[in-house]
C-alpha cells in the first residue's frame, strides 16, 4: 500500500505520516494535560505520560482526518502528503495508540480515567466534516479538546475532579473559543461557499469580532474572580492581566495576524498559569 503521495520508500512514508504532526496545534493539548496534572496534590509520572500520549493520538487523529477531508472530500487544499490509504493507516495507528492508552488508564487507575479521556478522540475524529460545519462545533471543537485534556490530566492523577480543575477547563474553553471565532473570520467567504456555518458566516465579521472579544473578556474576568474568591491561586490574576495586554494589541489587526498573536499569547497565558499553580508565589 502506498502511503506517501510524492515519493516511495520507508523514509518517505514516515515523513508523510510525521507531516500530520502540527506543533502549533499539537503542543497546547499536551501542555494542557500536564497543566491538569499540576493541579493535583501529588504527581504520578506514569499516569501523566500515558494521558499525554492519549492526547497526542487524539489530536493526530484530528489532523489526519481534517487533512483527508480538506484534500480528498472538499478539494480545499492544493496538496496533501498522504495517499488515501496513508490517511487510513494514520487514523488506524493513532486510534490503536489511543485505545492502548485507554486500556492502561482503565487497568491502572479505573474506569473513570478511561471515560474522562475517551471523549477527546471523538472530538478529534468528528471535527471534520461533522462538527466544523456548525457554528458551535466549528468554534468550540478545539477548545473543548483543551478543556478535556485539563480535566483528564487532573483525573488520572487523583481519580476525581475538583472545582479548580473544572473552572480552569471552562476558562480555556471560553478563551480559545473567542480566538477561534477570530480565526474563522479569515475564511468567511470560502466557508460560506461550502455552507460551513461559522460564527463569522452567521453574524458577519464585525459582529463576530465583538462576540470573540466578549468571550475573551469573560474568560479573563473568570480568572480574576476565581483568584479573588480563592478558587485559583492569587497569582493567576497576573496571567489574566498579561493576556489582556496582548488582546488589546490585536483589536485592529486583520483576522489572520490577530489569531497568530492571540495564539502565542495563549501559550504565555498557559505558562503563567502553570507557574502560578505549581509554585504559588503569592499563596498564603
């Protein structure tokens, strides 16, 4: 079976499969898994690694399926490194790896660990062409994966969920949904042509932009309220202030550039939250 479209051989096949690892979108779910683990009172390295690998497999599934749909189904992309058979192989490998991780989590931690991790695969596999055609699915699919990664990362460490873990998951769901609304605006014309109902298509760019920044503000206010109420460590407020500064600079940028800045800002936001949770510099 041919795997790579343009070249032959083992090296070409491996390179084609590796091409579906997109670091910009892959690293945040993996970091979110460890962020969830950092919220736990104690850390099991084995559980953390297995859950992280499961998130990798779920996101890889999303990347391969999305590329397959965009090139072979929608004719949206000009090129794709994998053949149709290569795409199916990539999906099979990622799904097998994810299933193996689920099995380990079930046996080592319990059924709950498996159940809290499982939805991430469905979010990835169903992203295209099912979820991304609807304004909610198109907007909240990737953010939901991040939220699930936080919750799963915490659960596999503790065997339960907590208010802070759930609250952080909600914050990232809302914040990243705001960024996704802005990101979708750059493809408004094309999305309308294929009946893809993103928020920008439904509301227009100007109103979608207001919705997007409203979501960002809501998420940051949630962090400030959580820090004040004692749900989050007090120093998490600094992360909210830092990201607010980044968001202000993007108000007049076009969608593509605004998305790039906001995504990089979200990495800083997550990093500052991680430091606040792990070291608690203002605690007590």
